[in-house]
C-alpha cells in the first residue's frame, strides 16, 4: 500500500512542479518543449510500477532517452538557424556602416561635407538605397546653400550621384542627396 501511496505522491508532485514551470516560462513558444519532456516523464511515472512488475522498465527508459535525444537535436538545429539569422543581420549592419564611410569619402572628394549618410542593403547584400545629407565646401570653407536656389542642381552633387550610380550599379531613384 505504501508503494501505491508513494506512486500517487510522485504524480501529484510532478504535476505541481510542471504547473509552476509552465507559469514561470518567459516565452510561450518554450511551452511545447517543456510539455514534450514532461509528457515523457509522466509516461515513465505512470507506467513504471507496471513495467517494473513485468521487467520492461529499462526498455521504456531507453526509448524515452532516445526520443529526448532526438528532440534535443531538433532544438539545436533551431538554435543554429536563429544564430545564423542574427549573424547575418550583424554582417549586414557592419557592411552598411562600411559603405556609409565609403560614400562619405567619395562625397568629400567632391568637396561636400557629409553630415549624414545612410546605406540600406538587401538580404543578399545588394545596395538598396543611399541617402546623403551634405553641405557645400569651397576651398575648404563651408558654404551655405542659397534657399532661393535650392531648386537648382549643383554640379558636384550631380557628379556624386552619377559616381554612386555607376559604382554601386543603382538607379537614380535609389540615391537621394540633400544639400543643407
């Protein structure tokens, strides 16, 4: 009788522990993994008295262990895929920063003082768009843009736009240059 009492006590403790763990999980998508492993443990807890009488308890434990191994392998594959996505995002951001520095260098060769440059890349590392905000320089001195003439095209800006279009193989609508 004490064996049955101990068995029921183990089931109740397991259920209470599982309930607490499920409520403390930070994200809901982890619940399926916890439920999977807890289902395996519950199967062992429920069937262990019967299987120990029949002598098949070790076989069940071996099969559960094997299923757990394959589940853990699947989890590792998911984690690896996530890490690859994070790594790719970081590579894209670093490449964008390097291209922004390159665009700034090219603009400064045209005597434009760049106040901001943004380069956006696609997932395939292709330049999607370039945005540059710059100030005109004449002989190293910053010139203010004439607001009455903002509509006119500055030759150096057009040269910069053409060079960027040619170098990065972009269309004109993918490059936006503002003169402040």
